[in-house]
């Protein structure tokens, strides 16, 4: 049985945040505190330890006393580059990934994905969300994967491919559908930030 002790959490904070004017999204205030603090507080009970993937503001992220690792590929290569560095430094059998800008991520993210991975003998499980109209959306940056996938991902990246769904198709992968679509809402604009602050205030 997979428990929190078997899982390392990886917070992805390595993007450009172009739609936010290039501001480092993990450090944007959310209810007066940097967004990454919400990700840390949500993930911490679900994992044994946390890693942070960032490509700037390294000393600010290091303030949280978790290891901070930069992409080993150039030019902000996307989430797979973050996955790669996370797998390289993961010392547990499983790695759970989450972006820094989704402050309402589910408290049972790890548990539900671990159950799916174990029961179907999978290598990787990603989250999906169900909208009010019933439509299912993939949320591929929320993943639970075996740490043994490092060589598979490095081989995939060596071909120059950065498409996350294409890598998933090479694996024994599956998904878990979460009923609350707001759990995966992320911040791409100041307007979205204001909406998420309002939603989270209503939930507390």
C-alpha cells in the first residue's frame, strides 16, 4: 500500500508566467502570502518531503527550507523538464507533482491517485476534472508517478519532444477524475487571481 512516506512532492515553479507579465507566479500574493505557500500547505500532509523546481528567485524559494532545483534543459522547457529534475532528486518510490499556482488542489490528491495506480498496476496517474456540464478536462501537471520512470523521461526528452501527453502515451498511465473543477484552477491573469481568492474565502 502506497502511503505518504513513499511519496515525494514536487512543486513546479519554473515557468515564464507570460500572461502575468512575467512575474514569478509562485511569489504572487494570494490572501497576502506567496502562492507557493498554499501549494506547500496542501501538499505537505500528503507526502514525506517536498522539492521545488524553479528557474529564478532561487534564494526566495530556498527560504522555505526545501531543496530547490533548476531545469537542466534550456529556455523554460515546460513541465516535463521539471518532472525530469524532480525524478533525478527523488529518493522515494513515487513522485507527486503539482504547479505552484493552483492553491486549491485536493487534500486527497495523493491518496486517490495512489489507489488508482496500485489497483490497475500503472506507472503514472494524472488528474482530470469534471466540469459542471459533465465535460472532463485533463490536468496533466498533477501526476503521481513511479520514480523509476526517470530513464524513460530522459529518453523522451532527448528526442526533443516536450509534449506531456505524448510521454504519457508511452507509459502504462491512467487518470482519476475529481468532481470539483475548482480544485485545479490556476492563476494566469490578475482577474483569475481575484476569482480564486473569492472562491477560497467562501470555502473557509
